[in-house]
C-alpha cells in the first residue's frame, strides 16, 4: 500500500514532466484513441475521488458565500471569451473560422479535471465543484449566447444530451463522493480518498493521452497560420491562469481559494468544445479548440509550481497583492 501511495505522490509531484510526455505520446501514437470511450468513466472516477474530501456543509458554505464562485464564472465565461474574440479578430481576422474556434475554446464550461488539480494542490474542493457544476449546467445556454453575441453565429446545442453527459461525468459522481464522506463522518476523506488517489492520478494520465490524440492530424499538416494560432492559444491559456491567480490574490482570498480560482479561470472542458465544433462548424474551427490539449495540462502543472512558490513564500509570493 505504501508503494501504491508513493506512486500517486510521484505522479502528482512530477506532473510538469508527465503531462508533456503524455501529450507527445498521444500525438505520436494516435491509435491510443481506441481508449477514448473510457474518458467519460475516467472523468467520473476523478470527480468522485476529488469530492470525497468535500461535505454538503462545505458546498452549502460555498453557495452561501458565492463571491469567489461568481467572480470565477464572470472571468471564465465573460471576460475570457470577450478578450479571445478581440485578440483573435486582430490577429486572425482574415479567417473567420479560426476566430470562431478561438472564441469557442473559451466559451465552453470549466474543465472537470480542474477539480483534481485543485485537490492535489490543496485548493477548496467545495468552491471548485460548485463552480464546475454551475458552469456545466449553464453551458447549453451560455455557449450559444456567447457565440451569437460575439460572432453572430447561431448554434443549436443538444441541451438534453449535453446535460446527460455532464450529469454522468460530474454531477452524480460529485454527489456520491460528498454523500459518502458525510455518511461516513469524514472517514471517506481520511481512509478511502488516499487509497484511490493514485488511481485517480493514473486516470488523469490516461485522459491526457486520449485527448492528445485528437491533435495528431493537425500537427502533421501545420501551416504558418496554424502555428500562429497554436502559439496564441498557448499564451492566452497561460493568461487565464494568471488572471485567476492575480484576481484571487487581489481579493485577498485564502490560499485554498486562490488555488481553486487559478484553475477555474484557466482550464476549459476541451472535449465539450471539440464535440460542438465537430457537429456545428466547418473542420477548420476544430483546430483552435483541439490544439488546446497540447498546452492545458502542461500549463496546469506549471502553475502548480507557481502556486507552491506562492504558498511557501518564494519569489512569487507577492503576486497580486497590494
């Protein structure tokens, strides 16, 4: 058992190296995509494990004091799509499909996997889960409205199917984990969560591998314009983490909420964006959405290192404070 827990600790502490290695493997060996049907149950398992450290009391407190959640949603669902639209138009306005893909990338819900990252880094699980749930529930409305307002695109999202998929991967596992922890009077958090945490980290590795395979066809046919789009997505994604971190620090939130807000603003449910792009738009729209898989987990691991410096009083400890 100790070796099993050490394996989980090793993966968690080396995600800055594990993530890019998984992305490279996914691009080089796209046949790994055969495991894509496992992504939803893997997401569900990660959500369940992350929610074992939560209680309904904590969730209620997050809803009763919603300022960090509402600010995170405002930044992720309004500020980031608007900024992406303005910058994308300035840089790639000659190709409306690419601009549409860039805006879609930042219009999708907060990533489910952000809950696991915040859990690994000592974030606020209640804030993370509440924000993810609200972002996901609102997505069938917010995505079409955002695209229509910013681009004039009319998109009819299959709300029932999207809600069903999100219920299976997010809502039900989160409620089950929280309920188990409450019914066991915290024993689930103390005894069950540490045992299955390594499996959840392995699940994260498999999800990164599977999602990275979707980038392979585009990487093989890169043009200078597409390289520019990829660079923009990388820089702008990093900007999202920075905004979440700086705003949380400026609000003088406790460190656990700083961690959560950093990932809630920075991470996106790219899988949902890829599905919408594939069903409702020309193929070129897919590139800015899917290329985000090359950077998202690498950036998540990198900002994990930043947050550790902030917490331990390293050279970045003063970020965002007056």
